[in-house]
């Protein structure tokens, strides 16, 4: 499992999953994958009120669990999943800023989601992947992914800009990210979220600490924090309502992981379908472990797949290096304090961009798979799903409420199945 065949660093060479470059280059490329996942993996716990140190630590632990589950055959990094944000906020009543007072409720739901995800993995290992592809074709997965971003739109706009200055700062942050995305080159462009966040934070410091326009950045907690120490672990509480609300996110994770593994299959030229069930199982177990310690649910990361596509290095050794580096960062309170010092409106502006990118990612699934919206079934499934999720359509069953993400996800799957007989020839 840890026996990679070494290849020389020749120009243009493709490094397969069971190969590696010499260790110095492998370590550097592994650290690049840490940077690639960093922005999103830290942003998700901040929006949900989780400790970012625990989230980073659990992303490293989860990546190692995934690596063992797939026998070192599938190159992938597991980071914080944005699919959990909407349901966690709904289950805990968190407003999107500061620590989450009801964090244990969310953790119980995350563990339930991981358990359901792991069971799906076992089922796929026994029966294959074809039934999943029939149940969740591109029109369904695209709509569900788009809804995740649209459902979250109100969080940064309504809860993360309490003053007029903060609203303008959000707009400037969006502009910073956009400028990096369009005009930067190389690694900076790939890290547009992180680079834009840093640029906007410097601008915020000039306007507040320098010119006195708003609440200044306070770095005293960063200076006081030790370099190494234990993160703030938390224990779960298993509440039926929260578990039923969060567990269906497993369906979204299946869709994400399915798409990512198909993408890696296309890039490497190796059929990874036989490892799909193990990938689901590993991701599910990693999510359960993360939830049991106070971390967010995890999923395979498109950011890291993009780095592999750019470098043409698909060695799974990179992700062992990246996982170990993330674990080390997780045990640095100074690192966590620095993350907590990011101004709220800057985080709000970045969130607007990220949630918009998630929504567009759903539309991209439709485009890349040539979904035909002249077919009535596809049109109805997509249209209804988008409105259910964006409008946060809620169904109540006694004391349990199924919110917009849940109704949109199940609605998309059920509509596609029920309308199957009405397809045009």
C-alpha cells in the first residue's frame, strides 16, 4: 500500500497513482495540496461555528482513512464539505458567525450522515455503481449541487454584514477575489479564494486599523496563542430531529464523490469504478470519525483534483504527505487564532463567491453531461428542485422539519423516478 515506484522528474511525464517522484519533490507537491484545500476546508467550519483547528486535523485523519480504505489506489484529499452548512445551520439555529452554541447536536447528525454514507458504500461494494447512476443522473446531481449554493445565499448577505461599512467591505472582498481569478496566474489563480481573502484582509486593516472606518482587526489572541497545543475537541449529542435533518446529506456526498472519481478516472486513464464502494465507505467512516471529535463532515475535493490535472502527478503519496501536514497544523492554536481573526465582512464576501461557485458547479454538471432541457422530465426536475431549495421549502412531520436542501434532494430523486414513464421518445 505504501510501496510507490519512483519515477525521474522528466518534463511532461505523467505520474500514476502507484508511482511517485523523488521524495523532495513529492513532499513539496504534497504541501501544495494542503494549500489547495486550505481555503475551503477552513471556511466551512467558520461558517458553521466549528473550531477550524479540529476541521483541519480531521481532514488529515480522514484523508489517511480514505487512503487505507481504497488500498492506496484512488488519489484524493478529504476536506470540509459545504453540503453540511445549510442543514447544520438549520439544525443548530446558528447565525453564521462565532462559535456554535449547539455544536453537539450538529455532530450527532454528522455521525448519522457518515453511517448512512458508509452503508451506501457497503451496498455499492456488493452490487456495483450502476443503480446509483440511474438513481442520480446528471440532471438530478446538477440540480442538487446548485441548490446547496443558492440555499446558502442569505447567510452572508443577511448575517455577516451588520453595518453599512461591512456591506461595502463585502463588495470589496468580492472584487478582490474576482481580480485574482481573472488576472493572477499559476498557483495564485488556483488559490483564488485564499489569495483574495488575504488581499481583502489587508485592505480591511488599512481602512479600519489605519483610517478608523470600522471595527479594527485584533491580533492579540494570535500573539497570546501557543504554537502547539490540543484543539478544542467536542462530543456529539444524538438528537433525532437533527440526525434526520443532516443524515440525507449523504446523498449529496455520494453525488460529489461519484463525479470526482469519474473525473480522476478520465485523467489517469485507469478505471476506478471497482474502488467506488470503498471510496464511499472510507469517506463515510472519515465523516463519522470527524463528527465524533468535533469536526465537520468531509468529502473528496475538486480543488485537489484541479491541482493533479495541472501538474499531471496523480501519485497517492502526495496525499499521505498532505494529510500528515494537515494533522500538524491542527495541533497549532496560533494557526487557529489567526483564522479566527479574519474579519466577519471579509469572510462574508468570500462566502458569497464560494456559494455562487457551488451554484454554478451544478450548472456545469448539466453542461458537461449535455442535459437536454427540451425533454420535459429534465426541465421539471431541475426547475422544481431549484425553487424548493432556494425558497427553503419545508415539510413538517410532527416535530421534525425537512428543510430546503432535504426537500430539494429527495424531490429531485423522486420526481425523476416518478416521471420516468413520461420521457419523449
